């Protein structure tokens, strides 16, 4: 989770900075960050929304690679505060397509919470 929070903070984008890390068996498999590109180009669920970090972390992996892994999501505000990174309803639907072991997201107090899907 710490690594994911750091990754999100290093991300260069002029708005909220989010990062999502896929970890399987203690190994980092992939990292995704949010972009301003249209998410629907990758998955029609996203319609007019941008590419969220969760989508970017998962879309380049196969279901087999993702199966049984843990997803961490962290984000920072413009003002450099950690924000609640609970995946949005669309990301939650997208995440459901994969067989993840658990999903954790950052909270403003620096703690994190498990997403109940
Ligand atoms: Zn989202």
C-alpha cells in the first residue's frame, strides 16, 4: 500500500493523482495511473469518463494473471493530501470482471480500507 501511495504521488497529472497496483503472491505485477484519455476506448463501461488507475492497471493483464491477486488503489488531491480512493461504481463493475482476492483503497488519514465487492 505504501508503494502504491508513493506511486500515486509521483504521478504527473494536473488533477487528482491516482495509482493502482496489482500484487500477486507478494510480487508487484502491474501499476496503473489515471489518464485523461477516454476510458471507453478500453472498456465500454466507461462511456465518457477518463481512464481510471484501476482500469489502467488491469486492462493490460490477462484474467489468468489477475486471478488471486490483490489490488491497491491510492490517490492524492491537488493540494497534496491523500484522498479516499474508493473505486467509483464503474471501476467496481470493471473490477468484478476479474477474480481478485481483495481490493484495498487509501483513506484521507493515511489508513486504508478493504472494498467489499
Ligand atoms: Zn473509477
